[in-house]
């Protein structure tokens, strides 16, 4: 789960990570009021969406007067922002963050992520703040400092010194400040089960202070149960509506561009099914994992979500029944076709426990548009053929 | 022969009396697995499925001599359960539970390693040595005894692969689901050498997916150490970037962890890489010369 910049900064503030003063608003008038309260003389008007690259897309702008704050708020609020991290359709800006302008001397980069190879958190820092860190990693990898921190020992002095010296900070007072900054950030990363925190840029001000000018945070979904305060920050309007709806029923759904709807049990087999359709000359319309306990209700919901997509010309149901017996799933599919109006060919492949009984049940049901696939390859081929005929 | 577990392996179940634990322990017992007891705090002294229940893993190990634990406790308690097993001297913990917090697994895996305990999972179907010992949730009936070792991040692709191998007239020595979470226990690079050393395993099926670089590391190891034929499939060639595909770890971040780079690395290591899981059985028949 990701949160907005303004929310990340609330978390930062709670842990004493220094941030510029700012106020989140949802209207132009409120933006001007917020600017008055902050006092100026310079403000930054920032679009709040869950994507990076907002500045380049025109979603972050500097205002020198209250009139400019009004103009910019009016311009940015309600605009559809397209950045390199959004889809081509972009994202609607519904919230703004009005922030004090900072006296920027240097722009740095600081993040904490999980290093899957080391199996522990990794602090990354760079003097090349304000740039896309993937570009920095590619062109000048020597400018990125990486400091793994074993959670069993936590953030120690040497971690801080490696960061400070790595960033070329020689002034002792400044060293102390950046070490304290990183230490607090690491603490909040661990305590909140964050998946990643990225501050880009982290700025050094004219007076030698460090401030988080931006803040991006993502959390481990599996741990949200123990962080109700973080879970409450979820903004559903930033997420794909169909994915959210699917998740309510225990379905894992991702929309794609193709024509063949897929309903599969298991994430690996679901991806493998998409790959097989592609290999056979078709195009998958979605990823959909119905999970380990597919029943009539979840299958019906799956059909409903897949069929919302007007591009879908055929549906391939590919289930490898393990503990769940195939005959039950077959009955579930028949039930589901009664609940939902399925108006495209449905190719069903059921394998595993009690598969022959299941095939018989499907044949006996005599449902129009229902085609039985013998195995994964056969089912995928029939689905591709059905979509081409449609 | 087989790897890691066989008909003599003594197994306990953590989360024994819960709904999932009960159902699957029953299935494992029916398969022939030597489940010698289970652990559920505050239910010690009772009997469940005809086996003793203990309050702690330490007590269960001391009384039964179990070396493997199958873990079904709820997600928030997985870390605790794994560390308890490690402390009690369990040699292999098979973690079936889905949705364990990643931070807990970092701590628990590091602690397990310190105690010399191997782990499998979390969020995996478990391990099965065909016709001897099933520790997990896979349908036992599809795994016929044979000479192919199987290792997979995905549960249903494990079944799909094993089923095809058996339909081609071959069978399985041991099949292992390693799970698709960001942090997992035993992985390709620990398990592949075990299959290499097992005289009964003549070929290996390796199923991977997008995200992380375990398959790339495996390609390096295969090139250097594995002489037996390996057939591989990597799921997610058609997965979009930046989207989590069901498994928490199955995500292409930036340009890293794509199916393409993994397939190329494996091919360069001499692995027979198939583009669809529907080809796994045929590929095994090819490499084993039938």
C-alpha cells in the first residue's frame, strides 16, 4: 500500500524527521488560506497523487504571492497529471499540498528499501538528489552509497558514519544532523513495516539543516493489520477500481490489454496461462487468481469483473484442482453461469483431483458457449481460436 | 532416495488443531506421512487426530523426536512459530501460511539460519517425496514415484508440472514449492545441489517467475555445478511492469526481474527453457530420451 506525500510527511514529523511546514487542501480557497497560515514568502503548490515525476508533469510549482498560490491551485487541482510513473491516461489531482518554500543549497537522495538478496533493509544515499535514481544507478553507480542494516542490531553509529562520509559531509555539526535524520528514518521504516521510503530530494538548506522536501512511502500489505493508523491512510481513489473490487472477494486481478479473459487458481499458473495464450498467438485480457478455494460465488464474481472489459472475446477458465475437487469447481462454474450473464465463449480446463467427473458434469450441463479443454495447451488453443472467430 | 524428507521423517504440526492445520494434517496422515504430534498452546495433553498435542515445540521435539515442523499458524504468528521451532532443534520448518509480514520473515529466517534450521516458504505448498512423505497442501495423488526432481515458486504450477511429467510416463523423486514471497527459505541454489547429489533424480524441473533474481543466481550455479538436465519455465513473460502478480514477490521493478532476462540467463547456462508451462512434460521426455 502506498500513501501520499503529505501523509508520509505526517509520519516523518511523528518521528522527528525534519520537514518543511505544509498543509493538505482540497479546494482553491483552502489553498490560499493555507498559504496565509504558513506565512510565506514563498510557497510550493504540489499535486498529491501516487506517482513520481510530478514536477516534470507540471504538478509542482512555486508561488511568490498569494495570488499566484490561487492561480496555481486552480490550475493544478482537477488536472489530469501524466508522469513516467502513471498510465498514459494519467491521474486526476484531487488534493494539493501547500508547503513552505525552502532555501535549498544542496539536493541529496535518501531511501530505505528491502534488499531481497541480502534479506535485510538497505539504506541508499546519493549526492545526486532530484534526479531519477534509476538513471543515476545506471550512469554513475559510484555516486550511490548503499548501507545494509541488519534488523537484529538496528541502526548503529557506523551505519551513520558510512552515510555521512559517503555523502562527503565533512562539517561535524552537519554530520550529526544527517546521521540523526537517517537513524529516525530507519526507525520509522522498521516500526511501521514499511516496504520502502524514498526522499528525493532531501535538501541541505543555507543554514546547514537537512529537510525532507519530498516523501514517498509504501507498506507491506501483510503487516497493515498491526498498523491501523497507517491502514487508515489508504486512498482507494488512487487504486484501480476493478482490482479493489476483486480483492474484496479474495481475487487477485490485474487488467491487461488483450482479448482473452483468464480465470485461474494460483498466481504462478495464472501468469503461465497468460504466457501460454500469448505463445499461441492470442492476447490475455487480464491476470486473475481466484485463490485456493474457488467456489461458485468467487467464480461468478470473476466472470463479472472480466466481462466488464468490453474487449473480452472469450474466457479461459484454467483450474488445477488440488485439495479442492474438480467436480465441485465444475458445479461452481455452472452455478456462476446462472448468476452472471456470460455472453462470450467460455473454455474450461479442469485438471487434478476428480477431473474426469468434472468433465462429465460440464458436458451434461449442456451450457451454450461452454467448451471443454483437455489440458493447458488444448484449452489455451481453443480459447485463442474462439477469440479469433468472435 | 529423495531429498530432505522420506518415509521415516518424523513431523509435527504447529497450529495443529486449527481448521487448516487439522484438514491438511489429516490429508498428510492419509498419504502416509509420519506425523507424530502437534503444537497448540493451551491444548497440551489433549489428543488430536490420534496424535498428542503439546503446548510448546520444545516439549513436542523432546517427546517425539520430530525433526520437521509443518507450520499453519495465522500470518501474524509465523515469525514467532519459526523461531520457536529453531530454538527447539527442529531441522526443517515448512511454512504453509500465506501473508506473513516480510519484516517477521527477515528476523525469523536469520534466526533459523543461526540455529542451523532450514526453512521452506512461507506461502508455499510444501514438500513431497512421492509415495513416501507429504508435508504440505498439495494433492498427493498426482505425484507418482519416478526420477524427476521438481522445484517451483508456484503451487499450482508445481501440480501442473508434476502432472505432465507423470502423464509422459515419468515420475517424481521429490517436489518442492519454495513460495513466491520477497523473503523465502530454501531456494534454487540450496535445492539444486541436493538433486544433483541424489542418485535417483535424473532430471530437474525448475519453475520460476518474475521478480527478484533467484533464478539468475540459479543459472550461475547450474552452469558451474549441475550436470543433470534441467527444464525450466519462468512465469510472467506477459506481466506488466510495476504490478504485483498475486505473489508478493512477483513484481518487475524498473527493468529488473523480468522473465526475459531470467530465461536468457538459464538458456545460456544450458537449461532447456520452455515458453509455456504446457511444454514441461514434453521437454522432460526429450531430455530423458524417450
